[in-house]
C-alpha cells in the first residue's frame, strides 16, 4: 500500500493546509467555497504570502475534517497557540470522561469491551477481555498493550482465531482506512508490522452481516461481532482519540456460554 505522511509542524501552515486539502481530494475552489473566502486568499495562505488567523485555521480545518491533534500542528505552524488541550485521563478535569468509560465497560459485561487510543494501545478493558487474550505471550500483554498486535501476533491471540485470514483482512482494511483519514505515520508503521505476520488475508465476502471473530476458548468456539463507540463532541485531543471496541455475541451459543 502506498501512503503519504502528513507533514509535521516544521512545515508552514500553508504546506499543511495544502496537504490536508489534497488528502481530502478537494480543489482550492472547493475549499474556498466551503470556507466562504476567495480562492485567491486561500492560494495566498497555501503559498505563504498570507498568514492565516487562528479563526481562519480552525475554519479550514473544520471543512477538511482535520483531527484535533493536527489542527494544533497547523496553528503552531502559523505562529498561534494550540486550541485544543491534551489531558491525561488521570487529571481531575477528566473525571467525567473516565467515569463514563468505566460505566460503559462494566455495563457491557459479560461481553468483552476495550478502550483504545489512536494507535490502538489499550487504555482500559473489562474483565471479559481476559477470555480473549488468555494464553498470549506475557510480553504482548506488557503495557502499552497494542490490541491489534496482540490479536494478530503468532504468539498472541492469532493461533486461536478460527477465521484468521478473514479477521486479518478486516483489521488491515480498517487500518488502511484510518491511515487515509489521519495520515498518521505511526499507524503506517504498525500496518507494515501487522501485514508481515503469518496467517494470510481473505477479503472475500461471505453471507454474514458483519465480519465475525471466531475464537477458540477452551473446548468452545465463541463468535463475536464488534462495534466502535467514540465521543461525539470532543474538544480535547485525548478524548477525540479514544474509542471503545465492544464485542457482542454473533450467535446464541456464544451468548449462552458467556452467561454461564
């Protein structure tokens, strides 16, 4: 897969805006109409002939759906202060967010659920996740635990996944989409690593409504589908980059097994 890294804040604000515009497959005319400015003014910003104000940067970023982390990069490149904080979950001001995550995780029992950051590192998980990762190599469960690496690594969950090629195809396709949206070079490196693991890739459609995860747990084969939950109106980088992966039983047998 050929990808293009989004430049960091060492580039000018105009460079960054132009790269995000191209990533979104928009012309200067398209973007200028959405921002209600002239294409000439936008061109001046991209070429460095005009320095954008903070409000202009944020307006452009909103129309380009630039992640909050990268909006801060563009503001810094333009000589302005970042607009979005990046608060650790342990901070008292984040208590409402932390409490909400705990309630969601606990409320999902007895089914597995995990909170991940933008790089798929585990932030928190409920007790049911232990069922999925049991038997994995201890070093893969040392913090920071990357849930994609843990699931696809030959010393992780992969040997117990019955439909490993199909699940690998799902994970890699999802990661490809995330890279296209965010341009995150760390995700690109993770993708290269995961693609190098054994197991094959099967993206052929089957008759299921969703791609299931079929996994051996003891003498039982459990089958799950997953959903992703994000915060709807984040104004903090940490909150914006959190996601909750919740696994639901894909058949009555799995539901019954987890309720025993």
